[in-house]
C-alpha cells in the first residue's frame, strides 16, 4: 500500500469521513471501484491508503468527500518514508490561518531497522519504475551495464555480493548524475552445475538421466529451474540491486537461444568452427569435456614410480630406467624419449623398447622437451593421455592409443586391465610390474594435479572428437581494440595479463557432452537409419542450419533426398552463450532492436579478475566478430572476497560468511559499505564481521545526524519551510555572509563531492567510500553538528535560521553522496524531509554539483586553526587529567588580526568543543611568554597559541617534561632541515619552490622551538 497524507480543505467533521471515492485522475480514466480508506481522526490530516495512486504522482487527483458534493483537487507528490507519500493542499482558507504556525514535530525512530524497512523501500523503488532508464535526451549518452549472470539455481555468496554492490554503486551514481541508466540483469543456465544438481536429485529417487531419456530429463531440469530459479534474484534484490528487472534475461530464453544459433552459424560460415579429435580435459564423473579455464591445478602429495623399460633386440635384461606418476598409462605408451644431448642415452636413440605387460614395441626418440634432471632422464610418451606427450607425439607423428572410456575405466586397449577404474588400475599395473620383475622403487613426490572446478574430481587429458572455435583470428582484433584505446582495463596491470593470454591463445573446445544447454545447430548426415543409430564417426558429414527445416533442405540439396539427419547431441559450452551476453540481451541479431541501437556498446563491464579469460576476453572477441564493436568500453576487475586473514572462503574451513544472514543482522547498507571501503581495483578483500559492524556504526552516525537535523527544523514556521526549499549554497555569493564554520563545512562538502566524483569516475570505490566516511563522521558530525548547537540554541533567531539552512543543505547533499553506497537508510532519511525541499525520491535525485566552485581557502586555513586549538586544549586536558565536565579559562593568541577576529566570532563554538568557560575565554595578540608556573601554553600552529591558566589542575614537573619532549622533537626537525639545506648542490639544483618550502619549514620550526624554550625557562624560574 502507498500511503498519502491529505490536508482537509474545508470545514467538516473529520470523524464522519470514512472513505473518499476516487473521482478523476487528470487525463487518465479513474480506476474502477478504487476507494481510499481513511482513518477517522480529529487531526487536520487524514491517513489514506491506496494501491492505485502510484502511477499518478505528479498529476492532480480529485477527491469528493462522501458528505460533500464539492470535489477537491489534489496535486500528488510522492514522499517516501517507508511507503508514505504526501499530497499537500494549499487551497483552503484554513491553511492561510496557519501561515505563522509551526509544523508537527518530525520524529525518527531511535535507530534504522533494516529488516523492517529495506524490503519495503526496495518494493517502492521497483514499483515506481525508478530502475528503468530515463527517457532519451538529445546528446545524453546512456550508462549501460550487463550484470554477470549468476547461475540460475545458485545461492548468493560473497562474490555475488561484491559485484552487485559495486555495480549498484555505479548505477546509482550515474542515475544521480542525470544519465539514463540501464543495468540489465539475468541468469545463466549453468550447464554443468545445474545438470549435476538435477542428477543428484534423480539419484536420490533411484533414477538416472539415461533411464529418463533426454526429453523427460530436460523437462525435469526446467521444473527444477522454475522451483529454484527465483532464489538468486530475490537475494540480489535483498542487496539493493537497482537493475531493470523488466528486462531480465535467461541464457536459455527464446531470444537468447536464437542469438546462440545465429552466432554459431555465422562463425561456421566464416570458417571459424570445426570438428576434430584433439586433446581435451575430460571429466569422467560428468562424462564431458571441460574447458582449460575450468581446470584448477593443485600441488598434491603422490608417488613417483621407478620401473624398467626393457630394450628390444638387445642383451637379455637390458633396460631403460623410467619414472612416472601414472603407471596405468604405460599401457598407452607409443614411444620413450630422451634428451638428444644426454650422453647416458644417446646411443639408444633409434632403437626400440618393449612396452611392459604387453607385446608391443615402441621407438626410442630424441626430444629437447625431456628434462635430463627429472627422474631418470628418460620419459615414457603417452600421446593419448598427457598434454605434453600429445605435443611430442604430433612432432614425431606417433600413434595415439586411447586406453580409457568416458567413465574413467580402462577399455579393451588395456588388455587384462579392461574395465578397471583408473585409480585402481594404477595399483594393479604396479603390482603387475612387481610380479614381472620390472619394478625398481617408489618415492614420495609432489605434483600438479588437475581438478575440475565443478565437483573437484581429477581431470583426465583425453583425445576426443569435439567442436572447436579457431581463436587466433578472433584474438587479433581484441588485442587491437586495447592498443587503439577502444577498450581499457582497470586496474591497468591486467592489460598485460589480457595481452599474454590472447597472444598465446589456444582453440576453444565449445562442445559439452551434456543434455542441459544450447544444443549445437549441427545435423549429421547418414546414408541409412542403421548408420544413424551407430552415431557420428570421425569425419562424419554434417550441415549447420538455423532450424531443422533448413537443415533438411541443405542436406537434400547437397546429399540427396535419401539423406538421414540426426542432430548433434552435444550442447555448447555455457561460456559460449555468456560470450554473447552484452548484445544478445539487447536484441541481437535483430539490428533494428531499439535497445540494441540505444544501449550498445555498453559502458562498463564490472566483474571479478578470475574470469578475465573465462568470460571477459571471449565477450570482447565475440562482440567484435559479430557486431563489429567492442561490447563495452571499460573493463573493471575487482578482487576476490576472502576471510579476515586472507583465506579463500570454503565450507571445509568453516569460514564462509553468508551475505543474506549478514544483511539480516547488520543491514544491507552495512555489508555494502564494508565491501566498497575494503576494496581497491583488482585487490582481494579480507572480510570480517568486525568491519561490517563498524560500517553499521557509520550508518548509525548517518541516522543520528539526520535525527538532529530533522529535530531542529520540525518547529519552524511555514515561511521558513518555504525558505528552506529555496536554499542553494552552490552559488559562492550565497556564502559570503555565513559564519566561519558554515563556510568551512560547505567547502568540505564541495571538496568531498569533487574528490568522490573523481574517484568514482576512476572506479576507485574504496577511496570514494573513505572520503564519504571522513566527511560524514570527522567533519559534518564531529565538528559542524557540534558547532551548530551553539547557533541553534542561541538567542539570535537570524543566526539559528541560517544555521538550519546550512544543516539542511549540507545534510541532504551528503545523503546524495552516500546513497550509492548505503541506499536504503539514505532513502529513508531523505523521505523524512518535506517534499518541497527535494526530489520525490533520492534514487532519482541529483548528485551535488562539483564543477566550477570557488574554493574558500581562507575558511579552510582559519577553521584549521580553530580545530588545532580545540584539539590542543582537549589533549592538554586529557594529559593533565582535568575533569571532563569542568570548564576552564583560556586565552587564545593569534598574531594575524583577521584570524584572531574569525576565531573570536567562533568563541561559543570553541568553548563548547574544548569545554572552556565562555565567560573567561579571551582572544589576544601575542604578549610574550606567560611567567606563571600554573599556566600551560600550547603552541597550536604557526601564529596561534593557547594559554590555559590551570592553577591546581596540573603538575608543573609533568608540564616541563612534556615541553622538553616537544623541544627535543623540534630540535631534531630543525637539524634535519638545516642538514638538507647544507647538502652540496641542494640550494642550486633543487627546484626553487622546494628550496623555499624547506627554508620556510626551518623558519617555522625555529619559531616554535623558541616559544617552547621560553615556556620552559619561565616554568623553571617560577618553580625556583
């Protein structure tokens, strides 16, 4: 429900009004049967609830009270406080009588309740259409991002939380800058992960996918997707993702599936797609090929087996010693290799060896790949089961023997070991070598073991018939785009990684032996049904087509009417469809698609650096090949989220931090701010709940500052409300008559806004968050809010009013700055201010203007002196143990008359902040050192000192010790500066400005030292 506050415009007994029928909605017809239920009340405000008014914000709505025939015209403006809205009437005579009255006190709860508020605020944003891109403006380029699609059946983890937070910061920031923003969300069908999940479910039911058949299995997967697919998007919403859900895409959607088929067909037509038998990474558990990029290598403890390789045609018992970590692959050996310069074995090159446990003979060859220092210096070559051996085999035209079936069991080529699991075969083959007298010894050995990212099983290098894309021709344009500046990578150091990978790229195996995914648009051509039943053979004829009917026509045209067609059973690698994501989601291959015309190329691709090769580089290549344009202009790569000590989060370590649970406990804003402020481009983030709690403290600071501001504007007159609505301190002239503190806080706001803008334009989220934190906590709350209290509670009504103006302007501006990082609490706070002061919703508000402001350097210098004086007094009070509540006298000395006058104007603020007695706070010129032993003299800065007559409040000896320590520090500082100036050639060779700076620092150090020495002398004389 959206709530509206309607001010009564005529005399009527409120308690008799229970419903308002909706009579007219401007140019739109009324909603049939819509009624506004009102609470009976004696207040001049009625609390109305409606679900039908959201679309009419900004229009006039007529209400006809039930007991009156006269309609009332109401301009509706949304006023979001939770889901509250405001409709203010200004037409009644009664309103005029309130012109000099006060408004009702605005009270916020003690603290912001994220659990109770965040979901409501998000629903209001979404239903209001604030996530949709604004209408196009001539000359205004939109800001566009495509969300990296999470797995459709996945659950939110901190990696998701990181990219959602950073992308949402960009979306909200650019929206506040007035740019039309499209952040396009979607999910990935995640072929392997989803199929694994469904097969696990089937196994629990005692079923298999083979038993179900392909059609029924696909139906079950779609059902699984329907049941679980909404979880991840609900969780993304929980984080505040302001993406356009009306454009949400799924990689198996009809439109995206059309794009996949079209892309494959075009690439094939251009000669970039081919089928062949090559070495691939094989997952026996899944019975499918997996990408090189989906294999992780880990150093694992294992065994190195030493055995005899008998020499053929030589003396009995003659052998080559060989070492291997995989004895089972001996059965597929087709050569033994030695280094051509290894004197131990050079005489054996060209001879033959007998493969142990078989009757096969193989050649002994020379190859420089062999490391004479590893093992025995002789290497068994198994081209069918090792990547390096495969390359050696190609160089020497060796036969390839495959000894392993798709499930990881040895096949008939392994002879007596056929049907044995690969790991059990390792043991049995070694036992066979022992029985044959060929085993030598074993030793512990650590080796790099390839494991699949999905499931973690050991991957087997196998030669299989697969579909590939030729990548070399695609990589060239992707490199050129970077060289020509059409594409940039942040941080820049990843450009080197990008270049290296593309310069050494291998062809991409795009086929997967799965049932869930985009089936290849390939139809094999057979001469008969019997041949089709046997499946495709190496070199099998085929046609590529965009649909079955076209495939039939192509096959008939090329092979005759008797051709029998069967579609390829393999599906495409998930990363193939993901590689089309930036443009397929916008309507490609339809060139006239409105979204494609307006939003492509996209602005930025933000993602983790770990998928630079998996996804990012492939999108660049596919975009250039299929659209002729880079898919995005900037790539921003963030780091991984690790635990507080830098370890990767994993269930086995028990260090996983659940983002949803964290949001429930601390609020989404706190988690978002933690992730932002903890990151630097490309660097990993160490996450701890202590840091999240600290971020929540920051949001509490925001909330409490808002309560202070609202409390102090709640009792002002209607005239002042109107004045607050007109306040705009962006104009330097409007600041001329303000006090020092006001000029300073507005300057600090300007500086913060400008620096945050620069940081966000450079994707430095951490720096932008740090700047925000410093301004909110260390400048606005700690300094200006405290100083404002002295104005607000003074007898000077004009000063109090001007202070309220500055408070409202500065605070609403900082809410805009904070909104991209902490959207929920800032929207709630924004909504508590009267609608006349700002836009209806902060999400569509305006970022503070940061260009062309005049910097008030004088205010900066003078306020810095005030801060230094306050800090010096605070430190001195703490050092000497003065009771916190005790007010003490002080004399502030300043040599510059303008500075002294500025500080004197802020005497009330200085007294409050430093806990001084305002009746005994004096401002004077320098009058020489104080000669009283009961005084503390503080050298605040160049030209400013504070004299504290702290009789009976401090220990003279302790003060002398402090001054001597300060004297020692200043003497060292002066000596270092003198040495620098005396360094040969410094004064002549160093830049003039640098020399002047050093001389100025030396003079200042000398002055401060003289003042300290005078104080020491005075105290010593008084002490006697």
